[in-house]
C-alpha cells in the first residue's frame, strides 16, 4: 500500500478524506434527525459515543498502519482488541438514546 | 413545489447526454490513449515500465517526443569534448579562472546569500566522492581536495580548494551555531539524528588503542593490532605506515580535535526486517557504504570550512555504541546495540567525527528503553539464533564467560570482544559472528525483532513509547502485547515481495 509515486491523492489521503466527509455528513444528519424527532440526549450519551468513535478511528488507523508495516496479525488483533470494544461503546450510546426516546 | 427546478426538458437532457458521450468517444479515438482495458492494465502494472501517473501516455519504441533522424545521427567522439578551454586561449582561461576565484572570495568576505564559506564548503562536500571514496579516517579524496602547486584545471569550473589556497576567511560561528550547521550538513550528507560530545580523559577511553582490518589478525592467537590510534600535537591527522618493521601503522589524531559530531547511519528498515536473509545482508552492506560516504562528505565539509577532522569508518577508531549513548542518540539495550527513540536498534551504527570545530555537547537521554530491557523484555535474546544475547534480567559488570558454549568455540577469548567497565548484558560476539558465518547472512534478527524497531505508520507506537518512557508499570503488558500482535521480523511470505515492489523513492538521504 505504499505508493512509489508520492502524489497528492494517496490511498491514505483519499480514505481519511472520505472518513472526514462521512463524519461531517453523518453528524449533520444525526443532529437533524434528533431535532426532527424531538429526541433528547444527555452528556454521557455523547461521551460514550465520542469515545466509541475515537476508539473506532484509532482502530482503523492502526489496522491500516499495521498492514502498511506488513504486520497482518497486528491488524487482526486491533480489529478484535480495540475494534470490538469501540462498536460496543457505540452500540451502548445508541441504546441509551433509543431507550430514553422510547420512554418519552 | 421545490423552489429549484430545471428548465431543460427530458428530451433535451438525453440529447445532451448523447452529444457529450459522442464527443468523449471522438476525443478518445483521436488521442493515443489506451484503446482497451488490457492495454491500460499492461501500461500501468506490467512491472517493466515505470509506473507513471495515469495522464502520461506511452509512445512507440524508439519514438520519443524529440524527433530523431536516424540516418543523420552518428556516434560522437567525447574524447574531444570541450565546453570551455578549447574555445579560449590558455591565457584567457587562466584570466577567467583567477577572476572566478576572486569573485568567490569577495562573495565570502561580503557573506553574500548562499555564497559564504559555509555554503562553499557544502558544495565541496557534495562533490567529495568523485572517483574514489577516499579515506574515511583523514577524509582525503584525491579528486576533490588535493592542492598541489599552481596548476589550473583546464576546465570551466575552478577546483574548490583554490579558494582555500587564495586565503578565504575561516568560518567562525558560536558552538551552538556550528551545531545547527552540522546537523543540516549531516542530513545532507546522509546521516539521520545528530548529537555532539567532547573528547576528554573519560571519553578518550572509548577510542580504540588499535584496530584491525578484520583479516590480518584473524588467525593470530595474540592480541596484536594492525594499526594504532595515537594522539599527537600536530596540525593535521596522518597515517604513518612505517610505524614498525612489519605492516603495522599508526593513525594520528591531532590533540586539538576535542569536539565530536556523532551521527546515526540508518539502514533500510523494510529490507532489514527480512532477517536473516541475503536481502537483509544487502541492506547492511549498503548502510555501511552510506556511513562511509556520509563521513567523507562531512570531513570534506569541515576541511573546506577551515577546520580539521578525523572520521570513523565501520572499523573504528571510536566505539560506536558508547559515543552514541553518551551523546544522547539512544540507549544501550540488551542486544548490546544502541537503541534509538525513532527506529530502535535498526540502525547500522552511530559514527563519530573528531574535530577542532567548536561544538557544544548534548547529554545522554532516558526514554525508558534500557529499563524496558531490564524489567520486562527478552525478545531479542529469545529470538537470537546464535544464543549470543544473555537472558538475565539484570545487566552485569562482567564480560562473557570464557566457558560460554554458544557457537561451540574451541577456546573462547571473550576479552577480544567484550570491554569491561560498563554494566550491560555482555554479548557473546563469537556466537553472534559464528551465526553470521554459518548462515551465510548478516542475521540482524535481534534488531528486527526488538520492540522499539517499528515503522511509523501505526499510531499505537506513539502511544506506547511515551508510556514506556514515563513508567515501568506497563512494560510487562507491552512486551506480551508486542509478541501477541506479531510485531518483529517480517512474515516470510512477504520476503520475496521485494522483487515485485521496488523501494519507494525517498530522496538522497535516508
């Protein structure tokens, strides 16, 4: 995955640009959806969600980095050791918000 | 209804699409682009032609963009080539060259931008190699720096040493300015990290008394030296080959060379992780060459600046790990090598130049690496195929035992490779070298497997390193995780990729 030609649009640049764009669009839609459906969120919902997101991004970066360093086992380990917990945190945050929305 | 709507009908839109498509097809047919996907694929990934960006087109064989008349073209006699002297009289050549030297001196005196003596010295360093690599001890290179008499090169450029003959002002800077300057030149010359130290009664203990070419005394039982390093009150370093009736020689270091530039010579990590193998061996050899080339360039620079220096090729006179650790380029680890904060021990060596150029000193560092070896890690020792690295938890003041059996010596003489006086894990260098010799490789398994030998793509390394530096609480955990995650020597299924994936172009220094 290391290009011999170090142009501007490397795979890494493209990927992280896509991730950044997706996050921007995603947050915009999410907050809009919360307002439209009058869903209330608490500060710890956001804390959990952001922690999960940060851990997910850390996982993605280290998976890609491990593959670039030609340590494929490390990529798999990151997916399990930090990737699964990140998904759990995100799921937990989503469940908290959903449960509060059901109650109200 | 939406506030935004198009005034174009569906019919017109489809017509537009068709026109655009036809135009695109016509353009594609007219230009020498790829006619099909097979051609496209062959052009960008056949592994023969260079992998150019997509917009670069391939032409026919022997048909460059410069038109050639093959009937008119013929072989050119380069022996009679001249772009300067043949077009002038001898007197005019001399006049113009004298004017060039005078202009050069004036630029230096006026300290014109990028035309100072420092800049001129850098130019000398860039041209240092020309023909021979010269001598990495004295830095003498016949083609770039010999000054003899008044002869002029009958070519357009004036030899760089002429400005020294003509009395150019010696470069003067504060030690700190000189240090910044040397770091810039070291990077240019092919070095990595740079540090500085001084030569005093303590650090002098890490200069060899003598050295060997590795062959002459290989089969002698006595502790005989091929050459001896001595300090004398002389102006310039020199080599005296008449030192003894035999072929011993002395290499003289002027006593006034009290400052040292210590620099790291790296090697290609990606190749060196294929350990042990011939590809790793190639990387090792290339890095030694790189170190000698860097040394020659730096010595040329220092001399062109108006100072003097002696270098350190791969065989001495300075103990590499000692100078590297004392000056703050890294810490000595279990594997006996210098472990650097950036690339771990996967360097070739830390070289030292002794000089009279005023320089400051930089202090040793503590990044928790030596402590990591002591408290938690035996990865290099576990991986060493020659069983040359001790697995004892704590370092010792002792040297390798003469009874050590690794490598099956006939009569181990550890005093020939272990120097007492510092606390470390004494490397059984016979066992190490024996594996090199019997495996037909340069091994480097220890360096490749070390937990600090990491490339800089995965961000986890920059998370772990600070924690190791700050506390030993997680050392055991990190050691185990390093093993579980598979970091270390590159998986063998990727070793052969080298031949299909050329190295990235990374510039002239690495």
